[in-house]
C-alpha cells in the first residue's frame, strides 16, 4: 500500500503529452512510478490525494520502477521496468545516511528540506529523479573541493536511497542575514576564496550570502557552480556583486512550509 508520495514530476506545460513521474514510499521501500499520458485525467496528476485512489494495484516485492498505462480494456495496469537508476558517483565523505531515516522539519524547495539528524536540524538536498543526478554530482564535487576552507556550510555526509547516493547533508546556517551593499568587501572575500580553488559560484545573489553578527560571510547553494572556472569568469562574477547585493526585487529569496505543508514562511 502506498503510504506517501515523496516527490513528483508533472509537466504542467504539456500535461497531456508528457509522462508524469512519482517517487513513492511503500513500507520501508522507495519506488518510482511513471504514468503514461492519457492514463488518468490531467487534472488529478498534480494532486496526490486524488491520484492515489486511481492507481492500479502495484506488484509486491523488491522492485524499484513501474510504468502505469491503459491496458487492453482501457483499465490502468502496472508493469515493472528493469532499469537501474543512476546514483551520484562523487562519494568522497565516509558518512552515509538513509533518506527515510531523516524526519522532516521544513520544506524549502522540492529538492531541499530541513531535517532532523544527530539531534539537530540540518539541510538535506537530493536528486528526486534520474535527470537531476548530474547536477547533484557537480554540487557534491564542489563540496569536496571546498571542504575545510571556510567557504560554505560543513558537509555532513551522503544521502542514500536503496544503496545509491542521491544527495547530501550540510549544516544549516542558523544565524545570519542576507547580504547587503554594506557587506561588499566581505562578500568579495568569500567569493575570492571560492575562486582560489577554481570554482565559479554561478548565482551570487544576496540571499546566497549569510552574514553573521560578527561580519563573517558564508556562501550557500552551489547547484549552479562551475568547476575549473576561467580568470575571465571569475572577474565577471566579482563585477556583478555590487548589483547583486543591491537587489530589491527578492530574486533568490525562498519560502518554507512546515512538515504538514500548512504554514508558509519567508526563509530569508
């Protein structure tokens, strides 16, 4: 019996032509179900509570992927898929933590959550589906390069699902505020420490700098980072900082909801 939809991918721009993918928790197992276009009414695909009762019985056993489509008599049927899901290969940290062992505290984005780990709140970031693994691979490599250099939050370990690495845990930067124009020198220093190991941040908006009460700056969110950046790229990124730190539109700010998905709060 499906207990929870952990993640879903529904292309609302072309919902009648594209597959929808769901990550489900069934007991102590995580399984993926792909639904072919036209199998169910398009208006239920984005609403788990409406979709779950429509799913056909899913096969028992230790399978990982299944496809749901209309059968010979137009009834939806589930067929198992013999495909190995990719995982992050950049496994440099000794600590590995099972995804289902991390109690949810808050949702930040579809891929980023605050969870409980070792009796405290930390940040968990995952690749929900196979097409997000490459981005996770790159960000994990960035954390390996900056480990111990006082650039970003501390890397706490890899998140594992069914034996494959799908994400990581990092310290939550509890204290601090987004950067402003008055923090230009400190933010420039933080970015230059990143550039010193040939990494371009890729999105140095004011909310990706956390400024502590003593003026210490921590960079966060390396998913757009570029490894082996050129001198020209470094100079271009530094040149954008005055504008980035003066931004007033809220670009880069995110909202969070609580574990029940009811309360909406500004993270920054």
